[in-house]
C-alpha cells in the first residue's frame, strides 16, 4: 500500500518539476523566440501557409482571433460529422463497423471538436480506423485551439495599450507542431514499447488456453492514446478507455499517461509567468490550484483505499481496497488519484470506472468538474481561471475601496458582466440539463423518438446513484471533460442531442468571454503600478481567488451533490 | 468564400501532418517493438493461445480463475459493470460470488477472499489477479490435477510480479500456461 502512495506522489512531483522547463519552452514558442524544432517545422509551416493563402505574420485584434477560431471549428465539425455518418462505406474499416446514426455522429463530432470526447459509442465496435484517425486529428487541433486562445490572452496581458494581439493561425500551428506533436511522439513510443498496439490489421481470432474462441480488437492505438492525453482530450481507442489492458498495459504506462495529461496544463501556468516575466503571479496561481487539487485528491484516494463499507460487512478481505471497476495492476490509490487528475484537467480518460467509485470519490470527481478552474484543460484551463481572477479583482477592489485593476488595466462594468455571465453559465447548463433528465426519470416518461422506452431505462443504478449518473453526464459535458458514469444509457437522441448542445455552449462561450475581456483590457490605457494598486501576485489575493471559486461552486452545486453522492455516502455508512 | 477555401486547405495540410504522417511515423517505430506493435501473444507448442495483456475466461476447475468480468471476457467489447457501490442487486451479486467461491473452496475462511476475486474489473479484460487471489485457489488446483500442493504454491509464488512501486500482480494466463507444463 505504501509503495502505491509513493507512486502517486512520485508522478505528481515529477510532473511539476518537468512542467517548469516546459513552461519556459512554451513561453518561448509563443514569444516567437528561436526553439529547437524550428529547422524542421519552419519550412513546413511556411509551405502550408503559402498554399493556404494565409498570412501568419498579420497581427489580429481579439475579434479577428475569434472569427478565425470559430470559422475553422465549423469546417472541422462538418468534416468529422460526414466521416462518422458514412464510415461504414468509407475505407480503412477492417472490422466492418457500421455508420453512425445522425444524432450519434452529431454528438461525437462536437464532443471531439470541443476537446471533450464524451464517446457515446464503444471504440471497438462503434468507429472505423478512418474515423479513429479523423478523431485523432481533432484531438490535435482542438488542443491547439485551446492553446492558441491562451496565447492570445497572454499577449493581451502585456503591459501596454494595443489592439494587436498576434496571429491566431501562427499560435495555433505552433502549439500543434512545437508542443503537442513532439510530446505525443515521445509518449506514443513509450506506449508502443510497453505493449500498446500500433497496427492497421483488424481483429484477431484466437482459441484460448481452455479452448474458447475469442476475437481480440487491436488497431493503431498508440498514436491515438498519446495525443488523447497530451491534448487533454480523453477519448479512448477502446471502450474501456485507459482501463483497457492494451490502452494502458502496465503501471509504468499508467504513470506515463498520468504525466502526459497533467504536463501541459501545469506548464501553461508557468508559461504565463515566463511570458509576462511575472513568475510570482504564476506561482501564486499554481499554488491556489494545487491546494484545490489536493483537497479533492486526499478524500478520494482515502475512500478508495478503505474500500466499500457494504462489502466490508460481508466479511471478505479488502486489503486491496475497492476493486469494482478497477484493474489489479493499478490498484485503488493511483486509480483514485487518476480519477481526480482527469476530472480537474478536463481530460476525461479513465483507468477505473467512475460509476463504481465510492460515493465520496464520486462527489469529488463531480466537484472537480463543477469547479472547473484548477489546472484545467489544454490552454482553456487558464482561461477559466482568468474569469475567476477578474471576479476576485472586482470583489476585493470593492472591499478595500480601490479601483479594481489587473496588471495595470482597469476592470470596469463590461468586463465584470462578461465574467459573471461565464461563471453563471456553467452551473446553469449543468443544473438545467440534470433537472430536465431527472424530471423524465422521476415520472418514468415514455420518451418516444428520444429514447427507446421509458426514461428510467437509461439508468444503470437505482436511487441516489442514478441521480448522480445524470448529474455526472451534464457536468462532464459542461466541463468539456468527457468521462462518465458510463452505466448511463446515453447513446440515444435525448442524451446525444442535449449533451451535444451543452458541449457547444460550454466550450465556445467560455472561450469567447475571456478573449473578449482580455481584448477589451488590452485596448485600455496602461496604468503603472503605484502604492494604491491592489497587488494580485500575493498569497492574500490567491486566497481571495480561491474563496471566490469555492463560494460560487458551493452555492451553485451543494444541493445537487447532496441529492446524489452525499446522500449515497450516508446511506452506505 | 476565399476565406473558406483557405481554411479548407489549411485543414487538409494539417490533416496530412497529424493524421497521416504522425501515425505512420509511430507505425514505423512500432515495427521495432515486441511483435511489431500487433500486441504481444503467448504461444504453446507454436500455437497462439492468447494475448499476454488481455485477460481470458477461465472457468474450468483445473485452471486458475481470473476476476469476474462484466463482458464475459469479450476482447472485442471491453467494459466494466458500472454498478454503484450501494446498488442492492450488485451487492447481492457480490455475495453470490463469495458463496460460490466458498462452495468450491470449502477450506477457505471468508476473510481469506480478496476483493478483486469477487468484483468485476474496469475493462472486463483484467489479465491479472492479486497474489492472494491465486494462493486461495492452490489447494483446489492441486487436488484437481493430483499435484503436490507445495509445488503449485511455489509456482504461484514464482509468478508474482512485484515492482518498486505499484501493486503485486499475477498474470492468470502465464500462470496457467506454466501450470500446464508442471508435472
């Protein structure tokens, strides 16, 4: 047991240590400084931009950034939607998997586009290899979009007054080629040599030792799984995601995949410090996030190690903790840790089934996504936190009677309105979706076209846990996370379409909002720091931000958590 | 319209870079990996009997059993049970598994049974069990195969994988292949 905890602590510390130099590297990439991979990628990028007729040196204002971002996402959506819709008749389909229904293709295309990877299908039987490859493309570019948006915000935070905030396409392609691609290649190679398949041959048919016939799914998995974690996407190649023994074969690969999903979100925070030359600010932000993260991790790991009280009563040994939905090679400690890492960081890949987690762990996983501001996804994590900084600046400004300022720019009514809207949107989407689904389930409504049968049919568990399944699905969608209480019967028009809409709104509005705030602030007059300035790189301000985050989350979500996992926790005691 | 074509072209070229060149490069490197990246297999007398990493069903009494599986070890459709910890039907199922184990291994005390032997794995394809999960089956296997109990026990102990960090595991397929070779 002790060595298991050592593994957890070791990986966490190693990630932080390596995130600092990577953050420095990312800052250099965004600043346009010379970096190691320039000789390889500079000519390639030049060629791509020339043929596409895009001028990557043209400086854009925040509205132009937004326009470019939204239009290219639209192109990708249609591309992916049509591939999924017709995959059955397109090439690279050795397992002869069928085409997707329109509602499933809609949901899947959106969920990969928005870096969520909700996956209402199962990888082995639901998609062709061609679709897997197109989805992998979206895993790259959706992460690149998040980082490009963050890069624009970094630029806007500089101490000057300007409309010119760099070039969107430049930030986007550099994020993909200089950061995501090399890191993914390293991870993919580590996986391939640890036993993850990378083959274009289809299923293998074998006769087992005791004489049963089985088919074994394989595929070009290693390349896919690498970017799935590096880009904090989380969509699995196989149905069981990273619990699958080919997707995550050993304790070592588990460590690699954990590292891979945490490294860029960590590094982005340090990158901010290097970019602005404000190391103290980024250290405070990282500190606040780490405190929040640990507060979520500790109860989870403890309750998984302690095991299920209901099984304890049956009198068997739970020396290895709660094992339902877990793999022996990982054990409860690192599975619990992973479940929080993946929900805090919008990855949503799982190495154990969250539906079978202990109630307290379920509550923490939900809370991680409800808070949605600790570390966060590839690039967008820092956008979410930015909104809370604006709110904290505003509130503390009011408290001490000073004009609210952040990095030398006055925060005024317009910015605060946008920030408040973003902060409220998240609970609004989660709670109204859950309320709608729960209403149908409570009345066991016949759903007609929307679901085959009555509404309680989509639940895999009764009572409070059933409510948690529905709450989790909308929370995961709104946090663009993609993990699930997978027992929920979600491949039907009701869930595909409602979560699809939640996904779209909760990806793009929280990108538009911070971009707009940053763009508006960048255009304002720069006021140099003076004795009267509210300092934002102090621990007191860090605590203030934490308090704002905690209060908003508690006020919005406590009732829902009480009805779901907390109620289950007390019935299991 | 010109803008749309630009974006389409950009999409095509990035698609080639990330969805063609990148996976092909990894595919090329995979040719150096064990079994050319097709997944490591285990053979007996030149015949493939399974994938080293993929659990398979063992329910015959002369083999070591693996963990319960929500998908009956269907290696083309992995999944967990997704049963919640307080679900009454699920808890009844666990109780039934405990009773079955006790029935087949009359020499066991309840507290000998490790939880991994009565709970379904996350993937439904867990290739491993805990060392304790294998040790409790030793007496049964020895009796079924008319082997010396100590010999079977030391076989199990030789098959325990332990590393500096992480839980100890026993690969059920490897154990059973070795068991078949035991005289």
